[in-house]
C-alpha cells in the first residue's frame, strides 16, 4: 500500500465512535451543497447529543435539530437555496428555540481562520454597527495600537473539536480533492478542528497515482485529516457537483415533515432505520441520485 | 414590445452602477441581476459579474434553463474570494432587505424578537460585511410600510446612518448606501443628513402615495421627474437576458390597468 504506511480509512460509525456528547462539530460544504450527509446520518442514528454545530448550514442543521442532537448553533445562514429558509431550522427557531450565534458569512470564516492559525481572535470591521454584536455580547472590540486608533471587532477563534467534510476523491493517506466549482471553506474547517473526518465519493490507495493531474483541487493537507470514509452519494440529498445535483423531491418530502405531527419521526423511520446502502435504495439508488441534475442559476 | 413595471424597475436599477468603474456588481435576485446585466451591456462594460455560482463572466448569463447556451468563464470567484473582494471594497451589491428603516439599515434575519422570532428568515447572511465595506443599493418589489418601517428594523443586519449604532472610534467611511428602487419610485440617501429622498416617481405615482406607503418621512428632489421609460434597445436586452420571463413573477401588476398604474393606496400595507 502506501509508502507512508498510513491507512486512515474507517466507517461512518467509526467516526461517530470518536465523537462525544457536547462536542463542537464543524460541518463543511455550503447550504445544500456538498454536505457530509452520510456522516450526519450516522450521528442521527447514534446516541450523541448536546452538540454545538458550526456551519454554513443546510439540511444537516435542520436534521440534527429535529433529532434533538443540538444544544447550540453557530451559523452564517441555514438554507436549502431553492427553499431559502431551512424548514426544520425555521420550525425550531419559531417554537422550542435553540441557542444560536448568528454570524455574518465572512465573520464565520474569519473565526475559523483565527482558530486555524492558533490565534485568540482576528480583527475586522464586520459586525460592528449591527445586531451581530448586540446579540453576541461575548464579542469584544479592540483598538488599533497604531496611529489610526481604529476600533475593530476582535472576532474570537471558532475552535472545533471535530470537522466533518465531504469531498469528491480521497486516498487512504488522507489526501483529498474537491472537483466542484467552489471548495467553500472546507480547508478552514479542517484547520480549525482537533480532528477532521472526511467522507468521499471515490476512495483510492494513492491520489498521486490515481489523480495527479488534478492535484490543484487539493485544498487542505492530509496531516489535518484523521480519517477517511468511503461514502458514494454520501452528500445526498445535497449536491456534489459535478457528479449530481441536490434532490428537490427529497427536500420537499423532508420539509413537509416540519408541518406534520411526528413529522421527524416519520422521516427517520422511513430513511434512517437502516444503513447507508438501505438509505441509497430508498432514495432511488445510484441510478437515480447519479442523474440528479445540477442546479442552474 | 410593451414595457412592464418590472422592465421599468430593471432599467431604473441598472443606473445604480453608473460611474463605479471596475467593481464586482452583484445583483441578488431577478430584478437586480437583470439590472447588472443591462448596465454591463449598455453603459458599463467594465463591470465585473459572476455566473451566480463561482466564476467571473464577461457576458451576462441569461436566467433560467439555458438550452444550448454555454457560459464562458473569464476568471474564478469562489466564496472565499468574494469575501476578499467585499472586505477590499471594490464591489457594489443590490439586495432586497425585508425591512429597511429611515437610517438605511436592513433586515433579512427574522421578524419579531431575535430570541424567539415570529418569522425566521435568512439570517444576516453577508449583510454586515457588505454594508460596512462597499456600496449597496436596494430593490423593493412591494413598497409598503411593512418594508419601510416606522421604527428601527427588527434585526439590524446591514449598517446605515444611525449614529446611535456606531461605537466611538469605529470607521464608518466605507458605508455607502446608493439607490433604492421600488415598484413606486426611485430613492436615494441624498436628503439632509442622509435622509431617504425620492429621486423619481414611476408613471402614475404621486409623492403622497409613496409617503403614505413609507413608515418614515421622505425628502424629495426639487423637480421630481418621472422614472424614464425603457428604450426599445433596453427592452430587447432585458428580453434576451430573461428569455423565460422570470421577471414577470417579481412584481404584482394590477389586472386591466395601464402598464405602470397602481391603485392608489394599494401599497400602503400588506
């Protein structure tokens, strides 16, 4: 196998076994795009609870909230894009409530960046003058020590216990490539986390032997990656461009549950009772998911 | 070709970027995006715009299903780079806040108490960063006291000219609120002390009607013109950029009335 002797392959359950209650978990991707849903489903099937979830949120936030796994959310937004407001997030916010830190999108990456650089904070103007600072009194300002004397927001580091990411290809060493048009902030999630777990559409022994021509699609180094999980169609129902688009029919089915008594339990019984192979079968199999059209903007 | 109210708004909104130079012009939503495309294809070819995903394009991409049209990419603009552009300031966005107050502060986060929202909306998204770093304009498809609030917006997502909101020593130099285009009129912040000011009225609309549909007092230009009607060239470009007529869904037109007229008072509330 690999010259380094590393083999970081594990299963989704193998990842969940390394997570603990009350951990802070960052989730890569962006809204309904390239979310590590196979890993999220493994959490949904587990006994984990009281998680703090940090994300540019999509259905993972709605599902984890609906399943009672979340004690706190830190987000730049929570959206399914074609459905602008994530239905379960909306329901939870408007009814039972959950502790939230609502951030500007740029501020979220700034906090991750600070954590990745092992700094207590990074300065910025963003958030000043808005309710982001009023609703987050834990955010302090700092005065520039230079002649300008400008007052800036000291965005605190967003340190993660774990990051969950989904990529196109990975190897057993932990090398990864993202082939979609936007790598989002997966690199920052990886660097901000004590442990980073990556699921992938395709797993090979060595990317240098299988995917050398696309090495520029590697956005974070393998030393950040604790484990890799082979999870074909593991982003479903979110998209994994250029391979498949998001599943609007599935989103509608999922969203409908937010308006029904026991709606989440019905969804969980239907889609989460079995394993990932069972899940893929229930949503139409590789045949259908692989052909879900990419969204046009 | 007959111009609709949406066409009139697109043409009016396209004026927002005049004189901006090589900025990233971001039109969020159907009318603002068509407005950017129209500006780029008429008076402002230097504007930069994206495919609304991750690439820069020099030709505006038509909305909706594209048939055989293949976008040609000039550069790459993933979200990480968008934030670099935003914080650097060479961008002018046009957005649609759900609420706007007299200070130009905007809300897309939620309605009601943030701790327990009456209606959860999008969250603040990029509003804080956009508004404190670069030029911003707004498009409001239904001018009403619900959109233009009497009191401060429920959640201040984008900053404005409310002195009470600004701590001592914070740099406000980059706050730059430009046009507000609505289904009734075009406004800016050119009144005394950045007061919202009506620049032009859409055909058939009176200042009194606009004022009645706004939760705070408005200034007005001395000689208040009628918003210019789209030219045949502009209409042809809009049609080409929106072949599926998605813009028809944006503004509710009154059935059986003239193109631009609205029932007086219909915009007062919703």
